[in-house]
C-alpha cells in the first residue's frame, strides 16, 4: 500500500495521510518500503508492533459493534416504521 492508497481508503487528503504515516512511523507502528520496480513509489507496511495494535483495536471495535448492533438494528427498524424481527 502507498500513502496515496491509504489516503484514498481513509477518504482523506494526501498531505493528511503523509502526516498520519509520519506519526505512525515515529511510533514504530509502520515502515516505509521503497518499491522494487519504481523508485519514485514508496510503500508502507505495518511493523509487528503495528499489527498487534491493529489487532487490539479490531477486537475492541468488534466487541462494541456486537454490543450496540442490536440496538442500532432496532432503531433502524423503528425509523422505517416496521415491527422488529427476531
């Protein structure tokens, strides 16, 4: 993944993604990797520490979605004016 790819996926401006990548690199969560085929391109990769942090965040967010999911589903049903289904 490149900084441009990251910006696109996060729907942020390229310069904002550069700042994010700089901060994550300083924290040891990712590294910049020069492209083998095109020296103008630089990829970014998570470090082992970055993977651990991301896995922890994913777990927390998954638990939160499991907790609030049923409430959100009921609200959506109520907004549509339908009876809730089990």
